[in-house]
């Protein structure tokens, strides 16, 4: 009896680890080689033409999360066109299928029963672009996937955005 309990506990642990890896936010960044990021001290928000943006509430949550991270890095937000950086973002939400499986026993090898259900989930990504106002070119870009998940819990949504933006901007400015 203890052997079955031990196997079941291992199976549960395995599923939890795999699920946490599958849902972890993925971040990717890239920057223009040779850019002197120490010259940037101020930034201004811009709207990326043709970019997808969420409703006004989520828009403000995203901007607040990015503002918090950039402020911690020593950058100051301004409304002036003479800002060193222009910062904009866009997002995408797509539908993905998710399979949830559970069962008793150890599968075919040990016998047992199982069941699986399918559900549709929203997987949202945020892409942040930073442009040099003087050079008029993109100098840094980062994307965080699995970030926007329109749930009924506003605090959970805000926490998810904050976590994603902290992870995305962790290594900004890049070490060259």
C-alpha cells in the first residue's frame, strides 16, 4: 500500500513541476549593439501605430508596472518631446487548448483509470519597444509571453503583469 502512495505522490509532484514550467512566463530581449544606455535618463510614453492595446484599465496596469521598473533603474518619465527614450508597447492575446488529465493508478503498466478534459485558455504577450529619440531608431525590445490572462480576479491580473514586467526588465539596461 505504501508503494502505491509513494508512486501517486511522485506522479502528483511531476505533474505540478511540469505544469509550473508550462505556465511560466517566457521573456526575450534584444538590443541594438553599440548603444550607450547610460545616456538615457528620461522617457516618454508613445503609442505604437497599428499595435494592439487592451482596455484602458489593463493599459494603465501595464504602464504602471513598466513605470515602476524603469523608475527603479533611475529613469524618469516625462511628457516632453525631448525625452531620451520613447517607450511603447503592444500586446496580443490568442486562444490555446489546454488538456487537464487526472487518474488513479499508474497507467497501463500498473492498471488504473484516468480521464482528460480540454479547455480553452487565453495566452497573452506584451512587447515593449524603446526608441532613441535622437537616433530615431529602436534600441531595445522585450517580450513577455503568458502575461495577459483575462480572469475575473483583477488583483491576480495585476500581480501577473507586475511579475512579467519585473522579469522582462530585470537585465535592463543590458550589460555590453
